[in-house]
C-alpha cells in the first residue's frame, strides 16, 4: 500500500467519522489538521506513512503525556496526539479487515506460488499491496523477523506460510526496503519427508478399536525448523499402508523392493496436505483432524515425488486417481472436499 493511498484512506476514514475538510466559512478543518499533523510527525521521525503505520503504538506513547515528544503532541489542544490515535484506528481496521481465517499472510504465499519463479524480489510497497495492509514495525525494522523467530516478536506465522507455499526469504535490505524470496529446493522438503517416512516404516499398526476414530482426535503440534507445525502420528500412516496391502494406489502395477519387515516399500502421503494452515482450517470448520487414516494414501516413491515435484499435468493425473479412491472415504468421516478443491490446495508449489 503506497503512502498516497494511505493518506487517501486516512481522509476517507476521518470523513466516515463525521469530520470535515473545511469549516462553513471555507477554512481548513479537522481532516486537514489531522492529515498535516500525521505528516509532520513523519518528518520529525524521519519516516513515511507506511513506516509510521508499522510503529504507531510506540509513536503515540512518545507524543502522549510523559513521552519524549509530549510538548509537540500537546500543540493545538492535543491535535497531534488525537490525529495519531485516529491513524492507529485506521491501521487496525485495515489489518483486521484483510486478515483471513487461516493467516493474514496467506495472500503473499499465494502470490509467490502463482509467480512460480526461482527467485522473486519485492519491495516492501509491493508486499503491502499484495497483503492489503502495512507491514508491522518488527518486519520493517528487524531482519530477524523475516528469517526466523526473534525474541518477543510474532514472526513465526508468516514464515510457516511462505514455507508452505514453497518459498523462504534469502535476504532482506531494510534500507532499500526490499526482500528476496527464493523457491525451496528439493532438499529442503525431502530431508524432512525422509525422516517422516523412516518413522512410518518403523511404526506399529494402530489397534483396531482406534483406527476408525483418527479423524476425531485433537491436533498435535510440534516445533520444527519452520516453526510451529502439525505432529503427524506415524502409526496412522503405517495403518493406511497396511490397509492398502502395500500397493501403490496410483497404479497397482508399480513395484519397489521388500523392506526388512518383508513387505513392499511404500510411502504415506496426506492427500489433503497436512500443513498447519490446512489442519487448523479443517479442524475449525468440520472439527476433524486431517492426520487420519482416510486422508493418507499408499503410493510408491516415484508417484510420491511426482506429486511433489512433477509438472502440472503429472501432478493432476496422480491426484485425480487418488481422489477417486479416497474422496468418498474422507466424506464418510466428515471431511468433505471436492476434486477441484483438492487440486486448488496444490497451487501451493510444495504441498507436504
């Protein structure tokens, strides 16, 4: 969101509060005074409207009674402080109206995935335009907010969103207000998947009395290299493989090799990707856990990699075949999803 658009929205917001541009005699009135007050604070702070929006709570404290800029804030019957408080209301409104049920950063993840480029350079203004709200202060002032989880800053969520859509931040230049996103390479994703598949091979089968109720469990969380994520139960995947008789459900003719346990090596794949965003969405909407037997398909390693890294036609071919088998099973346990809705989830370039 550009500075000019922010200014326009501020004037529209004030107008909606019943404030006027001019007095009956034609003299500049409240809207004019408040806009100029915010502009003057920007000059004093050496920032622009976007930067001010990102740190508005701190700025207000600075200009209120007891703050370092108390005298300036009290000018013209506290016009400056009152203007800043109105601007804060606008910023809060912009953030709340654009926030989605899953995450307000989801739109950026979708944008990156749709671009589909190995490296994407964006200035902060472009990012804000995609998001529909100003970047918070901790992202405008701290590079750690882009790479990881700095102390006392809620940076955790957006990194998980970028990762789910197949990207991470390579570098950030706070001076030039630029961020460079790069596509995750195969190793970023496969390393974690190898660990999961290893756990599945070593896991025991679920007891028969609980295997039909796996969709009714609470979500299990864990801290991973990308932050908070869903802890998948390897016994559930192992049970799904067993029920499929260790045959590739995308094509029964696909063969692999025998494991130490004397069965064909197959891998478990969550048909509805078991990302934090998806898991919380289905739990909230249907009160169901997608880490369940009905959501796991048994496939050979080649088909598994095709789903993750194949071209659009290859991925859709495998997914349509698997949905034909699994779609009705999901519906039976209360997780309705159409074929088109499933394919839409795989717009995320790296569904895990």
